[in-house]
């Protein structure tokens, strides 16, 4: 069973990327990674010894961090709006 359906992915890209077909938008990618990170975190709370999933989670967190850094350098206003929408960086 996939973690996200096509409709959910399209909704993320429509909400954050501006268009459902704009799957390359940085904002949409960050929102999608944030959703995956939250789902995997819930999984790891129940399965503490799943080390391979933990490694994948750390890779996703690193990728999201790199995308956020890129966004903050190129579009500071969009970065701030996205952080507030997603509830990151308290």
C-alpha cells in the first residue's frame, strides 16, 4: 500500500506548489517530504529497532534541509511562508 495516493500528492503540489502538475516545485517537494517524515516518525515510535527505516528517515531529513536552504537563499519570503504553513522551525 503506497503511503500517499495520487490524489493526495496532487493536493500537496496544488496547495504548496501552485499547480498540481508542477511536481518540481521546491515548496511542493518540501511539503511532501514533511508528510513522509511525519509518517515514518510514527512508524519508528512503534518499531524502535527498525534501523534501515531510521537511515532512510535521516536521508529524507537531510534532503528537506538542503531544499529549505536552497529556498531560503533564492526566495526568502516564500521560505518564511512555507515554514509557517508547515509548522517547522518553532
